[in-house]
């Protein structure tokens, strides 16, 4: 019997995440878990692996999201809207969802395309580069700075402290928390100054943060704390997940030139290819959920009240009890269903922007250097918190 009160679980130092930390193909492990195990307690958290179980949990009104036990990113407050639940979460989504709707993010397409072309041309002029740092990181990071109206000169600062919070150093939860708190404090100091400068020119700026500063929620303007809690979340999402996703997709297409040729021969396959590769690669492997009461998932699987749940989106995405032949990457699947952007009320706020950036990045890449090559033996992977190819050497022929 799992106790109803357990220490806070951190997947970065425990559970299945550590077992697959540097694997090139963790999908094999995830798929076996979904097929053979379904669910198990590891280090005080219930790990769920099957698509339908996780979908039920994500949609259940008595399950809290990632913030069910408070903030977890080196910041005392809960991030908005990721770590907010119930009516408060709905309130914030009503404000934020329109700002990241498909038609709204589409306005960024030309800027993203120009940036992608410039970065690729710079790398092509050198005959190749390490693309995680030369392309995968600067493309979404510079897009993020434009989105929130932050100066490009601050890019290195954001990247450094994003790494300090999303990928903190440390072997224990206590060490990780301390390092995150240090990075979080520096970010908080920066954001306070950034927002003060933004207020001074609010009548001239046209970006997401300026719009939020002119908005109201429940008839009241957003407080400084509200704005900072939104900024923290946008930074992690804008500077890390798309970077990691792009590294995975470029690596996979580089290692599978015959599949890349399919897209080159039929460009209309690019959109389903992005969806299918995101299903297979699952850049965000899991997320935390917290049961508020007993939940019966059927066939004898009961989740007791108080359970902290590590829901593995990555396992759900290759679950053989739900998907047909899940370890096969198929750009022609009739319907691509995945947990790549989670599901339910906490579905990723920035999913439309992420898809736009990935599509444009790959379109531009395949247009300019369709025959790029990758040294598969030189690739390095990090599957903790976010799956990424951290060393991605590309040669251009």
C-alpha cells in the first residue's frame, strides 16, 4: 500500500527518468513499460505508462496538475497557468489562450523564417556546425525574446539561467532545489527590472508582456507577481522545449535519410511528419499529477487519494495497447494521437507556437541544405526533464 503522505518526488533524480538518462532510444524502454507493467510505484510516486490511463487522469476533476504541491522551478510562487488549478486556472487560460491561438502566432511566421534562413546560411558558410548551439537554441530563444519584448542583448543571460532552473546541477533533491533557488532569485531580480522598464514605455510596445500589462483579470489589472509568474513559465517553454524538440527532429531526419527523402519528394508530408516525430520522440517525457481522492482506472488499478503521479507522456506515445505498431515512425498514419503537449485542462499553452517554429525550421532546413549529414556516433542525449540531443554535429555537403 502506497502511503498517502510521501516526500515530494522529483523525476530528475529518481524514478524511470534516471534509468533512461542518456539512452539514444528510450522509446524501447517506454513501450515495454506500457505493454508489460502499466503502472508501478518508484521512489514514492505512481508511474503511469498507458495512454488511456493517463488521459483519464489528465481529464479528471479531482486531479491537480504540476503545481499540486507548490512551485517547483526555483520560484516560491506557482507558475501561471501551469501550476494553477480549478477556477483560477480557467480564469488565466481565458486571458492567455487567445494570445497563443493559431491566427495570433501566425503573425510571427515571417520573422521566424528570416531568422531560420540566416542561422542556416551562417552554418552553411562554415561547412557545418554543432547545431544544438548554432541553430536549435538560438531560433526559439530569439523568437521568445521578440515575443515578450526583451532585448536580444540579454539572450545569454536567459539561456544561462534557464539551464540553471530546467537542468539544475545536483545529485539529490536538496542540491537541485538549492541550485534552482539561486538561479530563480537572479531571474526574479532581472524580471523586476525588466517590468519596470516595460512600464516606462508601455504606450509604445506591442508584445505579449505589454499586452498583459494593459489587461485585466476579474476587473483588476495584473499584479507584478502575476506578470512574473507568467514570465517564468514563458521563459522555460520558449527557451527549452522547442530547442530540445528541434534537436530531436533534426537528428532523426539526419539519421534516416531515406525518410527525409520522402518529405523532399512530397512536401505535404512535412506537417504529419512533425506530428509523428513529436509523438515518437516525446521531448517532454513526463509530468506530475496529484490525486485528490481515490480514482479507479479499471481492471484493478486504483489510485489512492494523496498519490503523486508521474504520468509518462513518452510511454503513452509508444503504448502498444493503444497505438498500432507504435515504434514505427509512419508519416501516413490516418490519425496521429499523442500526449506530446499533454492533454486535458493543462494542455500546453504554447503548442501552436511550437508547431509553427518546428515547421518553419524544418522547411527552411530542407530547402537550403536537404542533404545534410550527421555523425550518429558523436550524438549525445539527455532525457532528464526534457529530451534533447545536446551534441548535434552537422556536416553540409
